[in-house]
C-alpha cells in the first residue's frame, strides 16, 4: 500500500561495506564514547547488516514496498544488537542522531536508518 511508503526515503548507496562500516563505527565511537570492545562488536553487527542490506538495495528502485518489507526486520535485528552492545541510554542517544532532510545524503549513519 502507498501509506507504508509515504515516508519512504531512498537509501544512500552503501559503496564499500568495510569503509562504510568503519565510517559509522568511528562516528558512533567518538560521539557516544564507546569502548574499544563495544566498537569491535558494533563493527561486526554493522558490517553484517550492510552486507545483507546491499543484497536488497536494488529493490529500493524497482519495488520499494518489497525493499521496506525486507529492510524493516533487518534493521530491527541490527538495532536490537546495537542496544545490547551499547546499553539502552546510549542507544537512545544514537536514535537521536538519525539524519533527516538534506543531511541524509552525506551522513554515514543514514545507512542504518534507510
């Protein structure tokens, strides 16, 4: 249905999974003061998520409804792992960092939200 897509944001291109993962974990590590152990676990979680997301990213162009139906459970799984790694209060801070509007395109975190 169209209602599920009214807030659809076309996902940014992931590019190189390793570089994108490092960009995300470096940003979160510094902004959220994560330990090296937390960053290491986060790197694994984000890398796995981006690898799976890259497999479905073509659907964002051809079938946005199908993309959203596959992306949402993947994101839920990632966010569950992230909350476990960083703790609830830090995870809430992370959610507050969600890019919007013109800031979506250039922000590595967009890969986790869209």
